[in-house]
């Protein structure tokens, strides 16, 4: 008689390698669409019915597009699974004067109380 595996013991099914996932179907190229801005009337272009006006800043809602947006796993530029995000860049130079002594009067002989010469 064989024992049933417990939670601490992996079953034969759990140790079997998982089948490779099927690659997603290639995405169709987005369609270039044109319309008038609903706020200022400027003629604008967008992709698949999604627009943003560079003049007044108006943006239509993503749900107004002609096609659904791709999921993250359908993105061809998405890094492979298990890959870690890159480290953030170190902070860049600060805006303003370079570090050093604070600006003040020019170096030179110090003036003091008059001496009795």
C-alpha cells in the first residue's frame, strides 16, 4: 500500500516540470487617428483613438480608444519573468552653486579699528 504525500512531501505532480507558456499572439500595429481637441479645437493626432492635446493639456479617457490596451504580459518590451528591476541611478548634481565656502567679501586685508601710527 502506498502512502499519500503530506504537505511537507512534494507529490509526483508537483515535481514535474511545468510546460513552457505559449508566446502571446503578436499585437497589430496601432492606427494613427486624427481629431479636434474637445477643449481648444486644435487639430491633434493620436493612436487608436487615444488623444492628448499639446496646446491645452486635454487628454481623453483611455476607455474611448478603438481597441483594448495590451496587458503587461503582451508587451514585447517587457523584461523576461524573474528579471529584477535595474538599480536607480545615483542622485545627479544639485541645482545651484557648487559646494564650497559660502560667498562673502573678497579675501584681502581685514579692516579694523584705527591704530595710532
